């Protein structure tokens, strides 16, 4: 059985994983776009979105590792789109166009049922109404021996940490201050939850920290 991983979780120096007031114009909240600047300069992310060039180096190494051995993804609903409450229709198909960058089954947490959404590139979105534990069970079954990657958002990651579901988490900390939004660490005692720092590295545009559960 594979591990449950969080990769390239983008965070500000003051601990925010997203800015306030997420909407169609601000997918990561107001000011939150600055958190992803490091990623979109890398060759890995530029290639993923059909662009040429991109930097190689430490940041790119961490971007690459996030896609290795991943057999399924779990996303909070905000990571799928800005729609709130019951689905008014099924027109919204994600942030990424018709060929999203996952290429494996994706399990989206939501309180409102929706039929599976099949897209190009072996992307199939399944909408899970039974919470994180149910999504993990379904994603593990889909991933087989490979790992399951939790893509966010902040509340989904916090639940994964507090319940011990997450085995390993990579945080990319950008040199920006948001001051408001969704804070990752408030009230979390990571050592008491069994996590320790496993790896650190200074990248070109972000600091990288990996925490993991272990003895």
C-alpha cells in the first residue's frame, strides 16, 4: 500500500496557504497568487501547462518529485473550483481546461453529490460526499501500490494532519507575507501528532521543508 503525501504545498512566511476571498479572479485568494511564483518558473510546471523553457535547480527538483509514483489525487472542493453550495449545474469543469495535469483518478471532497466527470488525459473526477476518510479509501483503491497525493486546500490538509492520515508533507515557503487568509498551523501541535522535520532545502524562489510521521 502506498503513502498519503502532500507535495508543493505553497505557504507564506506568516503561515497562510491561501489568501482571503477566493473567487474566479483569485483562485488562491487575494494575494495568494504570489505563493505559486516559485512553481511557475520551473521547467516541470511550464512543461505541464504546455509551455517551453523554465528553470532547473532545487525548486524544479521538488516540483518533479511531487508527481512521482502518484496513483490518485484528493482535492478539497475549493481546489476544483469557486462554486459554493449545491451545484447549480455541471458547467464548471475545473481550473485547468479540458486536459488537467493529474492524469490519474481525482477525488474531490464536497457536501453535494455530482456525477463523475471524465476529461482528456485519463483524468476522471469523482465527487465524494462522505468526508476525507471515504476519499482516502477510494483513492487508495484506485492508486493500488502507488501513493495518493492530497492537493489541498488548507482545511483538507489540516484535517489530514490532525487525523494522522498524511504520511509525508512537502511545504514550499515563499518569501511573502499575506497577513490574512487560510492559516495552516494555527492550533496544530505537529510533534504531538507524530511529525518531525525530515528534509530542508533552500530553493531559488522558495524554502522547502518536508515533514513526515515516524518514530
